[in-house]
């Protein structure tokens, strides 16, 4: 972080509606984190039912206030009741390449024409919303060349689990190699009943563990598992190169994540990926 820049004022901030903020004042910067401040009579993170970051009108980041709060806590970032952070980079990374991986370098070569942040609000009372961006100069530093043009894509899907005790294929966004696949840093499953996960690539099982065992290994690595969410974290050692889980067709021909649940429920699945903007 080199500068703290106030976001342009949010428009259409109301009890139930889509608030939005034009981010054009962040051009010529590398955007690392967007920090939101919630105010008003009653406005909680649970009342944010959608967060959408659009680059050239395309959604590159989507989640909810509650889910984002859990993911930030899982990574060990400190939060509070009135602040919510969209961390695009890996603050605890061990290498320069990994440290700023996912941040958005908005320079003349990036191909970015516009950027907009949208916040869907539901059920608040006289809410207020403001924000501050953490940015650095839009330059490629020594040691960061390999990932400088990659940004962090965060997409979500919902799925209905019909019954417990059955191994079920999960609808992970962008996992299919035939559709181009992706490079995953993390896959988060928001579920109250998930008991085990299996990860298979090109017919080879790479993870087959109970949620309890996954949580234990993540605790050893300094992560903070959260109730109601299980994370497949492929970068537990805080490095990127060689550790992201790739499902691109040059790496594999099939890829699947399976879950076992103790009961039926509706779940959501969110991904953290690295890709170039040109891939959209």
C-alpha cells in the first residue's frame, strides 16, 4: 500500500436497493484493497446480499457481506461490525509474486475502460455507505513480473443438496477444462452440513479428507476455519506459483470436487481464482 484514496460517493444508498460507486478515480493505480464502512440506523453485513465489482462491465468479484466476512476471518484478517474489506491481494504471502497477486493494475496497458463497485442492500434502516481504497503505483516491480497482469476473480454458484450421506459433485464455477478451466487459489463451500471433500483431476484423487481433518491442517498453517464454511485452500504455504489448482485444458482433461453432507440443504460455492483480464 502506497496511498489511501477515498472512494467516490456511493449513489442510491437506501434501505433496499443497489448502491453503486464509480471507481474511475483509482485509474493509474494498482488496486489492492477496497474497504467499506457501514453506517446509519441499522445496517449490518448480513444486510448486504450482493457485492459486485465490475471491470469493463463484467463481474470479476461477487459475494455477499456475510460470506466475505467469513472468508476474511478465515485468512486471519481482523474485522469489526461496521467495516468490510475486499482484499484482492495476498497480504500474508511469502514471495513478491504472491504478495500482490490478484491486485488490479490499472495502467494504460491493462485494457481497463471502467470499473464500478455495486452493493445490494436489503432490509437496512437509513443506511450510509462509504469506502477507502488501498492502492500502489501502477508499475511492475522487480520480482512481480510473472503475475503482474493477473487479477483475482471471485465468482459464486448456488446448489441444492437433496439428501445426506451421498457423495455429490459440486457446481464449482469455471472448473470444467473443456470450457477453459481456471487457476484456483481457494474454493469455499458455505454449508452447515458438509462432512467431507474429495478433489479429483484427470481421474486422480488429490484430496479425500473429512472437514475436521481439513480444518486441522489449515489451523496448523495459520488459517482460522469458520463455522458454516469449509475452504479448499490450495495456497496454504502462502506461495502462488506451482500451488494454484489448475483445471485448464493444458493441465487436465477432467476436474471435479465432490462433497458428502449429513443432510440436504441449499449451499453456495465461491471461488478465488487468478486469471488475466484478457481471458474474459
